[in-house]
C-alpha cells in the first residue's frame, strides 16, 4: 500500500492562507488518510470471490489546526481525488439528507486513542483537532469508508448471486434420526411420565419402585435408554412400560451400580479420602548420642513448637511505587518511550515486573532497542533499591 506525501515547500501555500502552523515545523497536524472505496462492479459473466475486499488507498498530508470542518473535508477528499463524495455527504452538508451518507469518517491518535472515534459533526471534529494537537508527534490517522448510496439496483443481481454462493457453502448436512431412535424417544417420554415420583421424601424423579421393600431406583438417562431399547427390540419377554428388562441396573439389591455416573463419582471421592495416609512421627530418644564424640557437649533439644519449617515460604515485599515521569527522567529514557508506556497505562517501574516483553512489544509498540532501554532502566532502579546510597 504505497504512501504519498503531498507536503509543499512554502508554509503559506501549503496551509491555504491560514499562515504557518504551530506544529510540525509550520506544516500543520499530520494526517494519514486510509480510504476504503466500494468494491468495483464486476465485468459481465464474472463472479466475485466470497472474501473479496476493496484495496485501501493511503495518503499522507498536513492540515492547519484552525481550518474549519468543511475546508478540512475539501482538503482530505481532494487529496484522495474523490470530490464526487461531497454531494451526498451528511458531514459536509451539515445535515441528514434523503439519500444515504456517501462516506463515514473516524480517527485514531497514535499511541493515545487506539479505538476508532467516529466524526459526525463539528464538535467531534474539534475534539479530534484538540486530541491531535495536545501532545507530540501531533498527528492523526483518518479512516474514510465509502458507503453505498442510491437504490442499489445495479448491483442487486450480483449481490443475489453472491448470497446464493455463500449460503450454499454454509449449508450443512443434517442426519435424520432412524425409526428406532424415534420410537425410543417416544417411549422414553412415556416412561418419564409414567414413573414420575410422587414421594416427597425421594427427591428424585423419575423413579422405578422395585423389590419387597419398595426401594426407589432413580431412572437416569442410561436406565431410560436401556429400557426403551428393550421395548423397541421386542425380543425380551415380559418387558413393557411397567416392567424393565432383567438387568443389574434395575435390581435394588445391587448396591454397586456402575452405570450411575453420579454414584461412581461419589464412590471415587470416598476412596480418595480413605486412601490418604496419616502422618506418622517416630522418636528415638538418645539415638543421636550414639554417633556423638565422647567429649562432645550434649545436643540441645529442639523445641518443635519453635522450629521453623524447612520449606517455609519467603514473603516478598513489593517494591515502592515510583511515578513514570520521575523514572524516565532519572534513567534518561526518551520522551517517545515515556509516551508509549503512558499510552498503555504503565504507572511506573514497580509494575514493569508484572508485564512481559511480548506485551511491551505488542501492546506497547516498543522497538527492540526501546525495550532494552526500559529493561536496563528497570534493572538499575531495582539495584538502587537493593543498595541504597
């Protein structure tokens, strides 16, 4: 994406009579224009790729801080050679028009305002100028996106073909359930209805009441599927919606029901608790005296209540905070480095230990040399704390 610098030599001429600017050696606030046009119409018989995007045009220019909004738009669109966008521009005309807006405008300020801010009126424009002229390097990045105007009949056929092509790729094959699966699903619903537990003390539903003691067996999804499959199969005699198949999971005397996942989890938890070995301490009074020299003094008894554990953690005291401006000034970090650290809200050197080099290179946009300077200053600051004069 080539950049075109349209700077002029004479400051009076480049600022269209507004006089020398206070910024960038009199040239004005630097603006980088990123223009995204509409996708060009296709030739007859051709189709567009699904992920096709229009090429982004880039221009670099300067504008005077006192230029009003309309003159600013004239300069920007003239630099892009898109004067045709003036007629349907709500921003340029100063009001909403019957037709759609011809373009949208937003901006970011390098290293300070990273999220795009939309400009829709004179107030937004003045705020942009104020932000750009507030701190060096006095520049703004502008995003101009062309919008579709008119009724759009020319491209309706093309858009229909594009939607049809992309829609066909999004369609996925869905497998329909078999007749047996459909029959099992209906039987499961009927089993859940028939065996809904009315006993308030049970707390689980559905349940199958079995055995001489009328014990409740909670019907899990596996119980229901096994029961429904046996009914659909029809090969097991005596199995119906009131009588389950002869399986251990339906036997109330089977206390080790391995098909219940919840029961398995409880059993495993109980086993883990039971297998925790207790700590055993064995004392041998006088055992150390066997290996002591004949004339050596007796060993002092160790008080177990006062002995420090061998692997007791050491509590680190966090370093005292220091302001970022003071840190950069003391360790001779450049204003550009200070600005980048301030943009990602680095309060001072006391928080740098919590931030990785990857974050400083990515979010902080530090070069390798700048990162080395920051880490060197951090190391010297840490050394100064450990070795006060």
